[in-house]
């Protein structure tokens, strides 16, 4: 009899532990865009002028990605991070996550609404989510990260630094075929702890001075949207 009681208690404990482990301590939405040299180009306009030959060569061989996490709810390092945002811009000389990837350079933007303690927690969270791409940080900035959503359109912007416009979709709609094509399986995201699907990249640009490359592209080579949780 006592053996049965202990067995039941052990099973209940295991079930409770499993439920606690399954529930994320922090979660939110994720966006990723990648573009390679086929869509590279320096922005032209006030403040940029014509690129030098050296700049043009650097840009022509550059590969880059923008990673965005928006925390819906949760805490990290004892700090509540609800509604705060992180943007990471990565530059490499070769295709990301390939033997030709080469050196990585990264700029990270932390939500300007975060206190110093919360900003440090955001930075540590980003290092947990994308450890490979935050090893070589060129600059850490606090910035006004703006996100607007309307139907299936999502726009991400940091004034005078970057802009991303994507279109998500419902799988039962006609748009699914145009986005997913014949292969509905998304590529593996650069971030860990992410579930994502393909999206349609309408526009992406980076125009700040922190990285060696600046660009504006009407489309992305790879675009993913989804959720993260850990």
C-alpha cells in the first residue's frame, strides 16, 4: 500500500515538474531577414554621396542579417522585460552559417525604454538567443525601436539607422504559394529557441555608420517570422 502511495506521489511530482519546464519563462515574437551580395547596394541620398571604390568592394562582398525579438511577457536575470525589444544587425564576409562565413561584426540595439538593469538583462538575453552572432559586438546602442502591424504587414524601424518591411501570411490563402513557393519549409533561423515560418521581405535597409556595410534592398534573400520562448 505504501509503495503505491509513494509511486503516485512520484508520478505527480514528475508531471508537475514537466508542466513547469514546458511553460516558458520568457517569450515573444521574432523576425529575421537576410540579404547577400546579390541585393547589396549603398544608399544614395543626402549624407551618403557616391561610394568610394573601397566601400563599393566591401559592400559587394557583404552578407548581412537583421534579427528582431519583441518580448511579450517574461523576465530574465530577475528583470521583468514585458514589451521591450531587441534588434541585432550582423555583417559577415561570406554567407552566414557556412564555412565561408568569415569574420562577424554585430551592432545591437536595446529598447530605449529599458532601465540600465533591464538593458543589461536584454543584452544577456540576446546572447542566450544568438550566442554565435554576439561574440564580436562593434557597438551597443539604446534606441527607439518602432514596430507597426496592420493585417499581415509588419514594419520595424529605428530612425536614421534601419528599416524592415515584411508581409506574413495565412497558409490557406493564395499568398502562401507566392511566399513559400514549392518548398514550404522555412530555413533554420539564426536565433536559438525559435519557431518560425517564411515571410515575404518587402524592404530592408541599414544606413548607420557602425558597420562597414550600408545597404538598401527591395527584397530579402531569406525572411522568417515566428515566436521565441525559453
